[in-house]
C-alpha cells in the first residue's frame, strides 16, 4: 500500500514537471507566432525596400537617387555611357560632371598617375544627354608646378585653369597637398588684380566643385597645414565673384553662384531679394534649380524648396547682390563643430556691393532639413555664420525663429556665409520589455539559484568538500546576473523618446553644437552593462573552474588538492573577470574619453549590453575580445573535459552495478545532464543563432532561451533536490508541518496515517534517486574520512 501511494506521488510530481515544461514551450511557440505576425504587419505597412532602384534611398517620403539616375523610382538614366574618343577611353559619366580618362600619365612624368584628359557629359539645349569634346592635359605639369607658374603676372590663366581642372577631376586621389595647391591656384585666378577672363573663372568654379568631392579628412589635414589661409581667401573670393555675374548663374554639382543687378528705379527705398534652391532628384545641385526674385514681400517656401534666403536691404545705394551655395561644409573647417554623418549641411552666402561701413542688410532664411527620417530624428539646430576673423562658426546677430511649416527658420542682422548646423539623434528601435516567456524562465532560475545557495551554505559542514564552494560561487554569480538582466537590461532612455517634431526644439538656445549626431548619455546603463559583462564572465569562469576541479578529482585523482586551493580559485573566479572588464573600459575611455558619446563604443543604446561591432570594426570590438573570445575558450575547454569525464567516468561500465539496465541508463543520463548544466554546455546554442536563415535562427534563439533562462532551475533540481541530504531535511520539515497541522484539526488515528504516508513517500525518493547523485556524499562518518576524489567517484 505504501509503495502504491509513493508511486502516485511520483506520478503527480512527473505531471507537475510536465505541465511546467509544456507551459514554457507553449509560451515559446506563442512568442514565435506573435513575432511572425508583427513582422508581417510591419512589412505590409512600410515602404518596400526595393521601391527605390539603382542605389536610391527613401528619404522624407521620396526617393533620393544617385547622380547617375533620376525619376520617381530612380529608373531614368542620367549619365553618358562609356565612350572612346581621340584614343581616350572614358567610363560612365554623370550629367553635369567631367569624367577622367582611363589613360593616365606615365611613371616618368611629373603628373604620373593622373588622367591625361577629361570629358564633359552635359544636356543639350533640347534636354538631351550628350558628350562634349575631350580636353587633353599636359603630363609635364602638376599642381605644384602650376602653383609656381600662376605667381607670374604674365602666366596664361586660361591654360592654368584648365590644367588644374583636369588634375582635380579624380577626387578620390586628391591629397591634402593637392587641395592646398589647387586652392591657391584658383585663388589667384579669382584675384581681381589678375583680370582673369570669365572663361577661366568658370572653369575654376568647376575645379572648386571637384575639390568639394574630396574626402573630409584630406580637407581637415589641408586646413591644419595651411592654417586655413588658402581656404579663407577662396571663400572671400567666391563672395566677391558672386557680385560680378550680372543676372546670370553658374551651377556645378557642388556649388551654385547667382547674381542680381538693380536698376536705379529698383534701388528707390527698401529692397527685398529672394534667392531659392529647389530640391533635385539627387543630392547634387542642378542647373535650373536656383532662382532669384526681386521686390518680393517675404519668404514663400513650398514642398520643393530646399533652402530660401530673403535679403532685406533698407538703403538705396545697393546696385547688386550675389549668392553662393555650397553643397557641403568642407571649405569651412570648424574647430568647434564636427560633422560625423553624411547628411547635407549646405552653406549659403549672401553679399551686397555696399561698403562694409554702410552694410545695413539683414537676412531671413528657411532650410528644409534633409536626412534619413527612418533612422534619425532632428534634435536641434543652430543658426550660425562663418566668422572670417576667427575662422569658425559664430552665432552673433543670428537667432532661431519658430515656424509652422516644417522648415528651420533663421534671422541674421548682417550678410555673410550662413548655415544651419543641425544635430540629429538616432531613432533607436528599443526592444519591448521582457515578455512572459523570459520573465517566467528568469524567475524560476532566480528561485532555484537562491534555494541552492541557501541549501549549500546550510549543509556545508556536513559536506566538507571544495565542490560545494565552487557550486555556491557559480550560483551566486549566476543569480546576480539574472537579477541585473531582469531589472536592468532595458535602457531608461527608452522612455525619453520623442517623435522628432520641430516644435520640440528649444528655440531660445542658439549655441554652436559640437557634433551633428548626439546621444543622450546614460551612465547608469553603462554601469549596468559593465556589471552584466562582469558577472557573466564570472559565471563562465566558475564553470571553467568547476570543470577543472572535476577533471583533477575524477581523472587525475590528485590527492590531496593543493594548499590554499579555495583561496586560489576564488581569486581567479572573481579577479580575472574584473581585470578583463577594467582593461576593456579603460582602453575605450582612453581612446574616446574626449568624446561625450564614448559610452556607445562600449555598450549598445537599445539595451544595456556590449556594443555590437560594425562590419568594418569587428577586430576592434570590445564584444569580441573581452567576451566572445574568452567565453569561446572556456566553452571549448569545458566541452573537452565534459567529453572526457562522460567517457571515462559517467558512461564507463561498472561491474559492481546491481541495478537493472534501465535504471543504470537513467543514472548515466541524469549524471551527464548534471555535469552539462554546471559546465554551461547549452551556451553553445548561442553560436547556432548566428546563421543567416531567419527561420532557423528564430528556432535556435528560443531553444537557447528555454535552456539558459532556466539554467538556475536545472541546477536546483539536479544538484539540490535529488541529494539525500535535501530529501532528508525536507522529510523532517514536512513531517513537522504535518504534525503541527494535525494537532489542531486531526484525530490521533488520522495523524498516524498521515505520518506513515508522508514517511513512506519521503523514503521512496532517496531509494529512487540515490544512485543519481553527482558529487554528493552521505553525511556518515565513513564519507567524512574519504578524500576529495573518493567522494566524487562514490557519488557517481
């Protein structure tokens, strides 16, 4: 009868465990279904990724094409095909640009490696794409020699201007020295005292446009080397040149210049001039995209306006005004503002022919912010001008105005080179809070780990084995990691997100920003990431120490263990991870400490965990060297030791085994699982999550989550519940509780029957599971006198 009752209890326990497993698996399946449904709905509601063709990107509700394409979906060709003319071969050339020849000057020439000729691809008067004649350069000339020649007042400026334009046609090859030399040559061509021809100046404008295609690093180096003198001189000369075009315009891909002359009738009383730049299919400036209107009432931007300037002249002595638009800010090398994104930062210059002492014009401007709204949000902006004396951006006389039309509005009480320095905040897609599946698994692990720690500490005197110390430290580190994961993995910045609306901008603050991309600092998230990093490394380190200890106890049978063994492994288990984390944070801070956003070089913004490396920065990633590499080494060593112990100890045939084959196999399986759980073998599943197939990756992700979020619960069942000590103590507690409850409500006969039933049940558990024990010894006197290796072998 007692055995039947015990069997019923076992069935009940098995059913409960089965239900818990089924619930967890059901939650996992439910989570997969919800994720798939969300993916389908998100895909159907968003713009198809293939809508913009030929390299175009979807920005601000439209396709922004590359220079070689145009149209609604970037499907209309905007280039000249590969051609050969006069023995020179030219690759595909975008409309409005000069293409360099594939033939270059020989190695023995001063101009070695540079193209021998250029060819313009342009639109005919009828709007057809056509190639112009080839312009052949001189391989015996380079920018340095031209810089010397242009100093001669009798030098042929037309030829020099053409040579410089050819030498700068391949912007990818331009160095800081090339930029400095070309800038000085162009400066001499625009020098009013040299009286260069209009043709030479127009070709020089092409050179300036080509220079603006060079890398930003080359411009920074050139500015530092030349102390900004050449760049500053060129900026001033562009302003002066903008007054000399009459009512004409010069438009190149990276620069546009237009003038307006006033008659004596127009000059009576205040005069307002409006200059507009329209949006194009690509980011380049296009011919016909700039307009000047005189005698206007004010600004009137529309959906096609990229920027608009209203020049307010109150005096009547102005006869002309000029405007210059730069596609980027590379000529304006600031010491305070650094642009890290590739978003367009257009610079607009306005100038009148008044004397500096009589300058009375003011400027109103509107800018349409152009950026990827799917990935970034507009955080703020500053209305600035280029101070030629300090050679940097300044805000004197400029202020922001609030508008209702989605444009950035500025007002300055003087004329010069203006810009709107925009700062963006990346629109991070913060993950949702931990769902039921993760919370249930972590809660079960936390409970199991806490009970295991308490049990191991309370019964430590009975055990008298170093295995207990290793297991306790492993459980403590894992418990702290789980608590930090549940309560700290989410970034609190998640609750500070905004929709990036212009109305959220602080219009009272017009300070010059330091960079164009910002992140809201969160030292707490950084500290959480460091603690998660540390305690997860501690967990893996103690699992490695556990593996090494079992190897010596069961394979090497070292007797006794080294002196101060507990102290030695404690220093390794808690000290080595601390050194790894400290070095990682220290190196990152020493390299990027001056950057207020240095935290994101260590952690992610979406969650408080180590930063995921960019494709081109994997080898410098802290995630690789301070986590993946050491964890991989630990897992490999643990797997090797696990296989060795399994073959030589756990699955070795025992001639003294008297139990049935079924029970023997069960013992081996449970013992193997006990070792695998402590060694963290299931973390190998994380590497299977790196596959490219999304469906397979999702399956492995949830299998990984199932096994590793419940790792603490597995340790509790395999290393606590099934030990004889736990079962004995639990028997005493349950018997005591049943006896106390029975005194209040049960008769003596009923109490006796309950005690017998509870006694038989608790007695059956050690009988069933006694041979499943791993590294657990009996509290008898004989066991206490055994060595460490003898205890481990006897427990198996």
